[in-house]
C-alpha cells in the first residue's frame, strides 16, 4: 500500500516508524514530516517527507491523488477540525481520521460536555459561558476548586488549574479578554476539579466496532512533582498499574464505545482513533477530555508495544472492517520522556543544533517532534523537541532505557522531567 501520513510531530514520527515495519507498505510519504521522519528507512519501501503544510488542504488532496495513495492517515487535531478528512473522502480516498463533525468532540469542549451529558457518559459537573462578565460573576460565587478550559483547540495548553480565586480570575481574563488562545477562548467551560490518578485510553474504530489499546499515563505539567503550567505532555508510560484490565474494559464499554455509538446515532460517525483522557475517581472513571486523534506522547509508548500490523489496523478502520482484525499487544512496558526547549510551554528559541541523536539501541528510540534539517545539521524547531522512548519487561526497565537514551543528547537550553513514571514505581531510578 501507498500511505500519506499528515503531520510533523513526535506522534507522526512514531506512526511513521511503526508503519515502516509493515510488510504491506510500499511507499510512505509524510507531509511535512520532520528531521526524524526524513531519516526513516525500510527495505524495498519508498519513504520521503513532502514539503506540504498540514493547513494546505487543496495541495494535500492533490498530492494524494498524484502519488496514487491507498490510505491517508491524519495525525494532528487542527486539520481534522478543519475538515481535511472530508476533503479526501469526497475524492474517494480511504482515510484514517474523523470528519469535521465527528472531530468536534475535541475541537469544542462545550460540544463534548453537552454530548457526554446527553449520552450519560461519566464526566465532571460543568458550566459554560461566552460572556466574560457572567463567567466572572459565576466564578466569584464558587466555593470549590475549579478547572477552567478554553472551548476550542489550544495545542494542549487551554486547560488551567488555578490554585486560588486570584489565579482563577487571572486565568479567565487570560482566556477571554487577552485571548491567549485566540478564538479558542471565545467560550469557556468551568468544571469541578476531580481527584484521582489519570489514565489515557485510545480506541481504534471504524465508526461501529471499537478496539481499545492498552492504557497509558501522561504527565502534563512542565516541572517535576507536577508543578508549573500544563503542556502538551512531558512524558508517558504504559501500561498503567492503577488501570487493571477490568477497569480498562469498563472504560472501553462505558466511555469509548458509548461515545462512538452516540456519535454515529447523532449523524457524526467517527472513524479513526478516539482518545479518552480520564480520572479514576472514588466514584469510578470520569472523562476529563476526548481527543479525535492519537495523543502525544502516549503514542510513543503505545506503538512500541503493538505486536500487530498497524497499517492493517488503520486500513480496516478506514474501510469498515475492524471487526475482522485481531489486535495483539506485548506483555512488556514502555516509557517516554519529552526533551523540551527552555521557555516551553511559553515562547521558546529555535534553530539550536542538536547532538547525540544516533544512539538508538534495541530497547530505545528517540522520536523527533520539533526538529528540522538546516545546513546539513538537525536543529530545534519547536517547544517539544524530542521524545526518548524505552521499553522492557516492566516499567522500571522501560524508564531506565528511556533515560539512558537521553544521556548523549545535547542542545542549548534543553530540559526534561526527571520523575516520569514515579506513580508506577518506587525508588530513585535516575539522577
């Protein structure tokens, strides 16, 4: 098969890396890709980056037709929310990725919360506002901790967890008045603050059948000890000890499958991967958010544990045949650590040379996220620059492999969390 993969982050490098292992693959084009995808190789397979941005919809469709693509895989949320999958389907192409209507489960938190309420999918209590003064008045009357979310897409940074009323008011002004997240902040959602461990669970789906992955756990805060602002994710591990198989089955049935059924019944069939971010509360699992695509960096720990052919799974989803595919997972574990630029998740420098990237081992791999080639060198080109992933028989071994992979890597201002996976293991695993 000839595949077009759209995106340029760590998630897309991981997807390309796994797709390149498929015996079904004849050609893989990544638009626009990054310095890591540019260096992928597979025997007898054509692999190349294409200089087409994810926002250039007509050019992407034309490229798919020109390259005689059999399957389009859309990685990021923004082009999905913009209806890119619909544009490909109009041309008769097989697409792994939801329509604009189905992607609204991520692109609008207001829609997602009201949808969950209608479908009786467990989630936090909420209120929504589009007027700043009314939102502020409501906030000032609250006597309990609150989570504030921008309604639209904000690259994983539109969720603020204020620690006191002053921070809450400042966050509201940041979203609705200062427009830190642009039009994403035209509406806000206030949610009750839930307590408990978090878990991410993905479900491959063709719009009817859903088959879940193994659970993973992300680390959203920028600094050790879960301090500092939220990011797009600073590391992850899988599986998650606090989410036993029985719990994962319950989430699959009551959350992911229920959402897929609801979207289909409401005329928004969802084809692709549905991501559920959940809190395991004392009252049971509750949804924090839905995403309409693979998570990043969870993808970098899920895919190394997938024993089945990813290309076969994605094509089955795109063509309504997922029920025919058996998906097998490794009994081991994987862990990833994101290496970021100083300043992230705020403003950060770019163009800094990166050294030590040719050190992959049988139990680790460094996925590129914000990188590009410049004058024959690989340089930084984003806030989250790299993701070191390790795997082994258990989470402790996986973490040791991931941190060992970071050792040779160097660029000015690099930083990463030293406590990824602390919830899953005890003891000091690294310096």
